[in-house]
């Protein structure tokens, strides 16, 4: 690995779908909908553990409002059941459906050596193992079968490629480049 490279496979896990967010903020979860009739709601956590949603201090909503969260439980689907200050009815919780929750970088814990927040990968150029440029990262998703990087090539629509684990060869933060092992045949239909 070149100077500035991070060991492959040590990306900070837990982000479900990371895209550009509020300036200076990182998304930590999204409100899925109400839970019960007393204002609780379900949150899809983008954190390594659902309990971490409440550990960062107040979260900022899409519209700039802030609220304190209390995680009361986690359901079988991994969704956090959350109570928040000022939300005490089902209608209040329903009004928050689809809202993304953000924290500032300063609220997040320090990373261990070799870890990277997914948001720091956005905009980085990804190349295949043979050096062929694939595109810039515009989002990282996890639909349940592993992480997927959404790349914007110079031409054509975005492409989705497996990301992390054995597919990740190098991450050079300083150069803004990532080396990726792409499964054979995955990109055969892509324009040259």
C-alpha cells in the first residue's frame, strides 16, 4: 500500500445508505414510521449499534430542528424504537416519517486506526484491480446482503458494485482513490 493508504476491509460499518447530507453533518439514521400511539417511532440506524443513536447527543433533523433521542428497544428487524422530546402522539411520530437524523462530526467518537466513516468515501474515485476507472462514489448502501457502492462513471448511469471485505483492495484517503476487485462479468454491459 502507498503512503496514506488504509488497510482494506476496515471501513466503519453500519451505514445503511450514505449520501451527501446537511453541510457538516453525517446521517446516523432515518425515521421509518410511528410505533404505537404514544409518540414513539422506528428508526433505521446507520450506526454500528442501534443504541448509538442516543449516545451522540441531540440529533438534527432535515429541517434543522434538534431533538434528544432515547432508544427504548430494538425490534427483530434491527430497527430502533425511539422516544424523543416533544413527540408524544402517533400523529407527531407519523409527521417525522422519512426524516433523516444527523449529527456533527464533532459528536462522533474517534475512529480506531484503519477505520473510515462511509461519508468520507463519497466523491472518491474507484478503479478496478486492473487500474480501469469505474467512477466516483455517490452513495454506499446496505440492503442486507453486504455493502454496495453506487458509482457515477464518466458516461452512462450509475453502477452498483460490491464494496468491502475481500472486494476492497486499497483505500488512499489522501489521493482520494479506492482500488476494488470487481466480480467477473459484473460490468460487461457498461460503456467503455
